[in-house]
C-alpha cells in the first residue's frame, strides 16, 4: 500500500505518472501537487563537499621557472662559467624547473654550440665561445721553464718500478715527459696528452681511465672514470692544481674534482706539483686542504703564509735543491 495515499479508496487513487525519459515511475500526481519519491540509492549518494582551504605557499618574486627560455639558458651559462660542469638535476634545481625542461634548455644550448652535453650533465666547450679559461695549448705554452723544472724534480722521486697516477694538467704532463728511459713501472692517468706520450714509451705500462672528454683540460672525466679508478691502487698520485692559498688546493672546474678526489683516495701518498705562479693564482673550486698532501714539489719557496701552513700540517716541501732520494717511496716487496 502506498504510504502517502493509503487513506484513499482505489477509485480515488491518482494515476501513476511515468518519467518520459526512462520510463520509470518516480512520483504521484494529485491535483496540482506532485510527490517525488527519493530512492534509497539516491539517499545514500554522498554529498559533494568543497575542497579544503589550504595555506598559501610563498612563491619567489622572480622565479626562473616562469621566465622566458632565453633567461634560463643565460643562467645555465653563468653557472657553468663558475663550476665548469652541471648535472641535469643541478640545472633543474637552479632553474626551479623539471628535468625535462632542463634537458630542453640544454639541447637548445648544445644546438647553438654554447655548451657540450656529456654523460649526466653539461660542460662548456672549448673555442671562441669559451672565454672562462685559457685553452690547454695556451696554458701549456705559458711558464714552460718553471713547469719543466717542477717535472724534472718530481721525476727524480719516482722509482723505475713505481706505480703512479698522473693528474691532467700542463705541469703534471712535464713529470710524465721527464720520466727516464729506465722507467718500466705503471702510469695511471686520465690525461689525454699523457696517454699520447706513453704511446712512445713501450717500457712503461699505461692505464687510461676512460670517460667523457673534458676538452678544456684534455682530460677524461665522469662516472666511468671514477668507477675505473676506484678499482685500482697506486703508490703516489702526482696532483696538479689551478691555484693554492692558505685554505688549500683549488681546481679550475668542478667536473674535475671528483676524479682528483678518487685518485687521492686510491694513493698511498699525494704529491702536489705547482710552479711559482700558482701561489698567486685564484681558482673557483676548492679541492682539498693541505692535510691531504704528503709533499709539495715547486720551483721556489712558497709565500710565508703557505709555508707556515705546510709546516703545521707536516707537508714536505721539495725544491730543486732537495735531495730526491729522501722523498722516494720504499721499494716494492
């Protein structure tokens, strides 16, 4: 019985109204009144609630994310002039954009020959567009005599059967060039010029650390270089530097830092090779403190502040007048 019209006789029951849209009955018409049934299914339908009001998030005044693409690309170039290398994640973090957007900006810069895309990141190319540092050929031609002096002094400290690592750089190259013909040891290096030099030294064994080519230093860098170096061990790592001061040793580009640090880790001793000009040269990337070194080979007495730092850290100073035998490592057993 209808719960609303149960007091009406059958003759007084109003006609059941049908929905013209789906044919289902959904109410009764009685005079001008229309009673609409609400089904249980509709009664259980959840009500839509407005979304909660959230606290506003502060947005930077001028985020790079919302700047034009040319402004973002200029920021990438400015950062590369400071660090020398940026990973994709670092580019995205600096710009406040997704890695996909960062990759698009890098591809555009690479297409315009502004940058060089390498594995996992981006570096500045060599050539007229790279004015952040002199080319390798220009650096190798500068201060040649002092570099050769440092290289000759360091070479007298190497035994004929030594296992050494030679850094990438123009001063470290002079060490490899000064090794005597009697040297039949092993040279581990990521320097392309040193690798080329070893081609004409059949008595010496060379181990080249593969990786991505970093043209400004003619060096192999990247994760492949680091992973290869971690599987090796050397007696002495002959380290180069772009500059030094009381704080420590500096590199010209961050892309070189990880390889240098790894070579320091696998070496029993670390010997720094620097000419006099490096005592007054500045570089952007702090590589390590003086406490990581065992000796410094140079052509002149360092400035007093650096000299005091060497003494306080127990770092041996080797000059052209130093007896070389006192720096040589013990023979292999």
